[in-house]
């Protein structure tokens, strides 16, 4: 997931992801195929609009596309 890679590319942002989601590095690695873990990652991104917009710009997608992906994962 490119959005996760973007989040993890910045140490402070990665630390904030772990702190706010309660995930550990091992749980994050082990949950890469788990829609609940990926949904938590996308919820983290969508909850902070500056990060959502910056990630979307870097990934070449609309912010709404990332937010929609998070909602789809939550289903």
C-alpha cells in the first residue's frame, strides 16, 4: 500500500501512526494483508487533512480517493 509507505517515510509521522492506532511495528508488518489494519492506517491518514492532501499529491491521486479507500476497507 503506497499510502502506508508514504506515512512511514517520515519518522515523526510513523511514530504518530503507531501512537494513535495502538499498532506495534510487528502488528503493522503482520497485518499488511488485513483489511482492519489497513483501514486503521487509512483512518489515521484521513483524520489529519494536511497529511491526507500531501499523501494524495505525492501518490498522484485525489484526497477523496484515499478517503474512499479507507471507507471501503472498513466494510
